[in-house]
């Protein structure tokens, strides 16, 4: 079995805050740079309005939004709906910080499991997700209709355990360089 990936060595100082309507314009600029079929402003507005079942964050660096992520909670399963970092700011642990915050929120909300889809060819993202304990559980054929790419479904089923809390604590220490 291959060891999970470790985060890169050069962190970028970021502050995380809840995504608000005023952030969506900047989020869309990243969205267009990262995804072949970006979400619309209306979709982001709809998602962030559903506060009881959604949790969206933005990462700020020197007052500029450099990343964002979202979590959907239904019954006891969390789903990472989106996670993106501006290409100019990638490999600086921003995605790790966002994913840590989303996983922590999933635990706080009592989610027993977490799921996500990732492009089969996106090895870097898969390594990040495996570090957080996600494991492959299936393939969604032609999931990304704009490119015809398959999605790898990844899953964690022990989010509420002490072992997972310890994993998140180790990740936080590694991200912070402690």
C-alpha cells in the first residue's frame, strides 16, 4: 500500500472565512481558471444561502481570495462539493487548509462519512484526498460532461472516530510546520 502524500514544504499564510455574496465575483475568477465548465454565480449564491446544510469557505492571502471550498451535509453524510485554489497560489498548502476546515466542520456537524468526486487524471488532488483518509470506492463514467472524463469517487467512513480526529490533528500540525 502506498503511503499518503505529504503537503508541500512552502506554506502560504491564509485566513479562512465563510463565503459571502461579495466573494462570489473573485471565486468565479478562480473557477474559470481551474474548471472547463465553471459554476455560475447563481449556483454559488444558491449554495451559500443554504446555511443549514452547506458550508462554504474562502481563503484570503493579503486581502485577495486565493481559494475556496464547499461542504454539503445531508443526514449523516458530508459531500465535498468543490475545492479550488488559484493556479498562481497552488502548492502552498491552501487546499490542505481548506480541506482541513471542511473536514473539521463535517465532524462538528455530526457527519459520519465524507465523499467527493475527483477527475481520474487529477493525481495531485487524489494524493491530497488520500492524505485526509479518502479512499477510492468507485468510478462515475463520463461524470465531467464537458470533457467526457470519468470521476473517481472517494470516501471516508470514520469521520467521527478518535482515530480520524487524531489524523486531522496530525495534518494540522504538518500544515502549520509543527
